[in-house]
């Protein structure tokens, strides 16, 4: 009888195999970084960058005219 104590799960963030066991405090994620990303703590600054529409290009054309 074989007891699979080291179950492998797919990390919800990066898709890598993660160790789904009590020894992995970040399960079902593969690492702390992936867990933080999923919680929005890691990438919050990156996604917080506002996207500026390049609407000023039209004004520049008017200036050159
Ligand atoms: Zn991961």
C-alpha cells in the first residue's frame, strides 16, 4: 500500500507543480511570491499604474498645422 504523502498540485498563479503538503506553507501555491501575487499584494503597484490615453497627439498635430 502506497500512501502518496507528497501530493502535487498546480500552482494557481504560475502553473508550476507545487507541493501540496503541510511542509509547504504556501500551498496550493508553489512559493511565497505566487501566493502574494494571487492576493494582489505583490503586483498591486504594477497594476496601479494608470494608463494615459495618448489624446494629446491630436493637439500636437493642430499645433504643427
Ligand atoms: Zn507558482
